């Protein structure tokens, strides 16, 4: 549709995901649907003149697929939504939090295996898993197999307000994904002043600077994931320092500022008739 629109109007495409990367984590998708989807993505990226991506790391991928003008405009966060939530009263410390869909790409199985290693050093570690999805039954079985029933709680789907309440109460947020563009949950954790352990993939290092406001780990590296979680759970001062750095970083990523940047970019492209 965007390709057809640009024949008549200045057109810009905002890319929030790269199918070329994400479809690798959908092994059961029909080959015809996969090929059609990839063809559509390739056509749009190679034909359009102006493309917005959400992180510089995504820009590098897109630039290999197109001669278009590629602009970086990240996702944002609404501070007022964060401020409305009160911390959730938890009855213990050493709380690790995951929020997201329970699908293979999110790496939750690796996080559960990492918690079994963390438990050896921190016996009362508690992992809260907020979200639902097709992997839920498999992940609960893995939890039982590793005898982690007392250490892992599945919260199911939670509301936005509850999400912020848990984020304000947990000690560490973990994002162990194998692929993400620029995950909103990382912005939400930063806005709640949490230290974050996340996979060093795609746009995540745009938000998390290793050993500054969190730790970056290789996706699938269970030992490394466990190590970083242990470091943070054992050091409250470090958690607070990293959380404060996240708050400073996310202050420049509010939706008001992102909307202003987007408006200026749209205006430039309209003035140039889509030729930029």
C-alpha cells in the first residue's frame, strides 16, 4: 500500500520489526506465507524513498536492503503512566521480573534455566513471569522439571498499571530475547529506575549501555545471564546507581519529545515532496 501511495503522495514508512529476522523464530509458518511476507518487506524497503527505524542498529540492517533515506526515531515512554502506579507489595527480596509474550523468541526458557543456576548462590531468588502465550505450558513443565516451583511464579497477563507496579518493586528486569527491535518493556523498566539485564541484540544496546545502566549478555548464554543477575541481586548500591542512570537516559525518550521529532521529519519530507 505504501509503495502505491508514494506515486501520488510523499510517503514515509516506519519500521518496527524486520521480518527477515523475526520469521526465523516461527518454524511452523507456511512457506508460502513466509515467502510472500518477505517479498512484501523487500519490495517496500527497496522501493520507498523515506524510512524511519527505531534504533541506529536497525538502520544498519535496513541500509543494506534499500537506497532510501533512513531516519532514526526511537520508541518512547509516557512518564505520567509510570507515575500513576504505586509499587506492588512483595513479601520477599531478590525478585527478578520478566514481562512479555511467552514465545520462543523471548528467551524465557533460557531465563528459567539461568534461575536454576542463580538459586545455587541465592536460594530465595524469585522470578516473576508476567505474560501469556503458546509456550506457557512448556515453560511451566520446565519449571517443575528443574524443581523451581518455589522460585518461579507465573502471573499471566497483567494490566499496564500492574506492570508498572511490579517494575517498581522488582530488583532486576530481565529481557533475554533472541531478537528485538527496540522493546518498549526496556523503556518501561528504565522509567521505573530498574537495572536491566538484556540480550545484546538489535536496538537493545541503544538503550542499555553495558555496565552503566544494566548488563548486556549474548542471547542464549545461560551462564552469563545467571552471572549478571547474581551480581545485581547481591549489590543494592549498584542496582540503585544503574537505575538512576536509566532514569536520566529515558528522560530524553518521552513520547512528547519523540512526537516532536516525528512531526519535524514529516514536515521536511512534505516540503521536499518526498524527495529526501
